[in-house]
């Protein structure tokens, strides 16, 4: 069981924009190989960071307006949002240590 939440166009405002915690958004799609490769890494990071960061997943096919609002052109793309503002964005699959470094860089 993952700590990562699935966010939709309807739940975005409550789960991301209004979140007290920093939020890591995983933009993905079921047909994307690298996205599926990153899924277990994202789940592990969600479990490890638990109380410090909220981790959410957005299926770009089902929620195109969220993806569009972030200008997502390739997936997987990961966005760190603090106080409703994007503070860091990175794309592509990477090993867990490098993935964690990207997130920690954004959290400062």
C-alpha cells in the first residue's frame, strides 16, 4: 500500500494547492514505460518522506487540465509545490537516491 494519493482535476485544489505540506506531484500515464518503472520508487519515497511531503499522482490522460496548467510535455515529470507554487520540476526516470536528491534540493 502506497502513501501516494491519486489526484484528479476535481481534488487538485484541496490536495495540492491548499496543502500545508510541500507536495510532490508525479505526472504519469498507464502506457508510459518509464512512468511504470518509477512507480515503485515514488511509492517508496512517499512512505519514507511520510510526514514531511505529501506525494500525489496525476494520470495526465484522465486529468489533462492539471497537466496543462503545469506545462507538462513529457512524462514522467515530477513537480514539487510549496504553498501552491512550483518550486522545482524535473523529468525522467532515475534511481531512488538521485530521485530523493531532487526532492531534497527543492525542500531546502
